[in-house]
C-alpha cells in the first residue's frame, strides 16, 4: 500500500515544502508585476502633468509679453454725411408741425388715396365720398386757379387728408437732385398750407418712392423728407384708373376688389386727375365691397404706418 507507507509520508513532506516555497514566490512575482505597472502609469501621468505645466507656463509668458502694437487705423476719408447736407438749410419753414411719433398700423383698414387732382373729377369724387360717409386722402399737384383752390378748401372742410404730390409732377425736373425736388415740393406745401390753413404731413412721390427716374437719389430724398417730419406713402393696390387707354368703371372696381385678397391693410391708389372719368362712378361699388370684406375706411394720418416699395415691412 502506498498510502500510509513511509514513502507516502516522505512524498507528502516534500510536496508540502514545494507548495510552501512555490506559492509565496509566485505571489511575490505577480505583485511585483502589478507594482511595476502602477509605477509606469504614475510616470506617464507625471509626464502629462509636466507637459500641462509647461503649456501653462508658455501661456503665462505670452500673456505677460507686451501686446504687439495694433496696426494704425486709417483715418476715415472725409465723407459727405447726411447730417450736414447743405440742403438742410433750404426752406426753413418746410417742416411738418410735429415730429413723426410712433407709427400706427391699424388692421383691417383700407385707405382710398387720390393722386393728381384737383380737377373736375375731384368734385364728383368728393360728392360720392360725402354720400358714403367716407374720408380719404388727396395727393395734390400745383393748381392755382380759383376752382382748384376751392376744391382744396372743400377737401379740408370735409375732413379729408391733403397730401403733397409735388407741384409739377414732372419726373425729369423733380428727380434731377434733392434740391430740385425740395424746390418743387415746397411750392405745393405752401399752396396747401396757405389755401386751407392746414399743414400737410403726408406725401407721395410721383411714380412711387422708387422709380426709374430717382434711383440715384431716392434714399436721400426719403431721408430728407423724413427729417423734415413728412411721411411718404406708396400703395399696396392700384385701381388702374390712370391707364392712358382709358378704363371702365367695372375694371376699376375689379382691380381693387379682386386683388385685395387677405391684405391686412390696403393703401389703394386711385386718381382724380382731369381724365379719370371711371373713378368716381366706381367708388360706391368699391366702398361697398371693401366694407363687405370687413375693412374700415380711413384717411391717412400723420402717424399712419406707410407702405414704401424700397423698404418692405
Ligand atoms: Zn401722380
């Protein structure tokens, strides 16, 4: 029997010795490996810290260095600014009575505006407006005969707004320079003021605020008139009643009512010049159609938010 024999116990003692030596040796070696790994990791981290410290130091030194002198700013070339335009001093009484305050955009409002009067057409337009109980706006040109002056007075007495359209309505003369425009506009300004006692505050550029004649100066023109407290008004919708070939009453009505769509506000361009025979007869239908669509009809006021072609909302 091997088990229990002397040989068995000898082997057992030998095996015990082997186990007692092997286990600590193996353990010691594996422990050393772990320690070495950790040491290596520490060394790497120290290296990273050193690198970081170095970059911090570099940054600090850079910050301490005096900044490079900035390149010299070139002197702005002497430019002509609108603040000192020579035409500012022209016509010292050519100003609106009050500065333009906060502009108001009243929703669901239509504004009937009539350009190029006064003329015989104006009488018929005023009659219809009176019958319908509607106030409107007239952008007038320079006419000094007694009938024209009476028409201006009637507009004012009946509560309409009288705006400036210019004296001559001649694109070539008006838009040659800001000075030329001011000279002309001032004439119609004084005509309205001296005839009606009311100082106009709104105006309309012939051909609109931006057109093929005034492209070079339209911004300067608008700025100068705004500086003087006047508000320019283009239009959302044209009645097409000034077509040179003539136009029917139905066409005028349709041009407005078929195109107004869901406009929030509508400044409507009409004409009361001498040739515009369809305008006044179209008005009752236009007014009824606008009211039916929920619009109130108002004249332009000094603080009515304008529509301007070059400056969309
Ligand atoms: Zn006109």
